[in-house]
């Protein structure tokens, strides 16, 4: 997996940016909201990435913050939402505003994204509302401390990010030990 790219911003072309690293240039699709935050061409950039393998190729999606990447991964865990739809949603408004709206149950903002209607936006809110916390100005994804380790272990075992993210919600909340949580996740991911 490619977690992030750190290199030189070589080009900006619509919804894509190009990052040059050691003679190799990576084409990365980014949300429209990232455009105003990009450095000048030739400057150093760090882009947090999600690699999507599909039949006929691979796509690299990029985000300027880990919070955007986390929300993107939550979005694609929702049935019917693929990476392109998730990027489209993230292009509607800043990630904090989107997360706050979802945590309050406000689906309307998501409908501003092309291809996301009322039913889809309501499904997103229904599935993600309990996974996001909003305390004042701080909005974050709810994750148990040990869940990062469980998630990483599942990825290293070859499970997809989507499957790993989905099974975290199914782990018995009474389990607090990382090893126990991983065993429970493995049982549930195989079912």
C-alpha cells in the first residue's frame, strides 16, 4: 500500500495533481476543495493516498490531510459509494463541515455532490453518524486506540481497507485487549 507521497508538485491538471519523486511522477486524483490549498508548482508536497485497484487499472486518490483520508475511507465503506463518488462528496465542502453535518444527521449537504441523491445521502448519514464525533469545533472519526493496530494487522494480512474498516464496527465492545479485538475481527471478517 502507498500511505503517502512526499515529493515535488510538478503539475496541476483539473482534478489531478502530479507528484514527482526520484524521477517517477505519480498522477493523483484530489477533491476540488484541495485546489486552493496546493503549494506552487515546484514546491514540496505531502499527499496522503488511497490506492484503488480495479479491473483494467489502478487509481491513486490523494488528500492533503489524514482527516480527509479517514473520512474518504469511511465514505467508501458505505454500500454504493465508490472512490470517485467519495472524492466528489469531499469536493462539496471542507472535510470538517461534511463530518459535522453527518454527525448531526444533516444529509442535504451531501446531495450537492453529483450522483448523490436523497436516498444515498440519507444512507451515508445513517451508516456513518455513529462513527463520527463532533465536540465544538473538533470533529473526528471514532476509533478505539487499539483499532488502529487491528486495522493495520488486517491490511497486512491481505484484507482490503474497506473490509478492515467495516469489521472494526462489528468487534465486541467489551473486548479491550488488542489481541482479543484482532481475533474477534478475524472471526467476523471471515463470515
